[in-house]
C-alpha cells in the first residue's frame, strides 16, 4: 500500500467549539495533495492534529500504514513526518545552521549531529547564509530555511502550511520547483495547505476545499476552475 498518510473521520474541538468535522484524507507516496479554504476554516488545526500538537476528539490517523492516533508528536516526527508551520517559526537569534540542527533534535535522530550536505543543495542561498542569524534573513529565505529544517531528517511525508504567504513570486517559484523535485526524486508524499490558487494548480495533483471544518469539494487540480474558486475560495 502506498498511502503514507491516512485520516479517517477526524473531529476536533477547542473546548466547546467544534473546529473539525468528519475529515477523511489520504496522501500517497509521490503525490502532492492540497487543502484549500478561506481564513479560519480549520486548515492549520487539521495539520496540528496530524502532527500531534493537538489531540483529536474522534477519528484516526495512520502514518506509513501504522496507527498513530494516540502517539505523541515526537514519535510522529521520527516516523517520517516533516512539518513546516504557518509563519515559518524559525529561531531569529540562532544561525541558519543552528536552526537546521534544531530540526535534527526535534525528530530525535540519534548519531546525526551534523546537517546533511544535500539540505544545502536544495536552497544554495542557505549555504551562503549558514552563519547568519535566522532573524536577519528575508521572508523568502526564512521560508526556505523552515522547509529545509523539516527536511534534515529525510521525511517520507512533508506537511506545509501556506508556504507562499507573504513571499515574492521568484521565491515562490523556487519553492514550488524544490517541492516538485523532492516528490519526483524521493517519492515522498506532500500535504500542502495553500490559498494561492495558481500555485496549487502548478504544484499539486489533487485538492480538498475546507469550509467550517468540513471538506466541501475535492478533485484533481485540473478541475479547479474559476467557478470552484468563486464559490469556495474568493473572499
Ligand atoms: N488555540 C486556539 N484556541 C481556540 N480557538 C482557536 C485556537 N486556534 C485557532 N482557533 C480557532 O479555530 C478556527 C480554525 O483556525 P485555524 O487556524 O485552523 O484556521 P486556518 O484555516 O488555518 O486559517 P488561516 O487561513 O487564517 O491560517 C478559527 O475559528 C480560530 O479562531
Ligand atoms: Mg492557518
């Protein structure tokens, strides 16, 4: 079976407020699946549940065919999920290299104290900037750093939360290219949360549209036409 990530009937509430309702999702190796939807519908909350940063109230999550529903975040990272959170969340006072090492520690990779060279080959700018502090990088460079930090452990599933947010078109294109190459060369699975429709059409294979915590539309990105965008995504 090639489904690396499988979510069944997931529900989640913040206290009394139900945020996610009956979500089913499958991400297979070699595929890029996108979750779209307007602000505040629950996209980030879904990803936090997948990463084990929130605890679902109902449903199940499996990673690589194994049940992880009740497993802590650290075990999910070790099992091969890399996470690029919304807003990047790099450490501004640590250097680029130190930020990347945090990625190794987070996944508890034993005996791997140095950042593998191939991480720097994805975004060469990070090699040039490896001794600079994270906070001194541009927004686009910080996003490249956040993606690289998620990749230091060689994950089989990469989860990205709005990687194009606040970033210039040339860097967006470079990020899209790197994601495409990762899928092609390493056959990883990618779950992408994204509101930038052109980027979704460019990089993703299939999409789900979320509204108020439910998926209300889905299909191949070739079906993502203007009607769909107007109905579900425009503000
Ligand atoms: N820690 C929290 N406690 C209570 N409610 C929260 C918390 N975090 C988010 N929410 C609420 O849960 C809902 C979903 O938020 P979430 O961040 O998942 O949305 P989103 O789709 O990622 O939005 P955006 O596109 O703006 O990033 C929102 O109504 C939000 O206000
Ligand atoms: Mg969000």
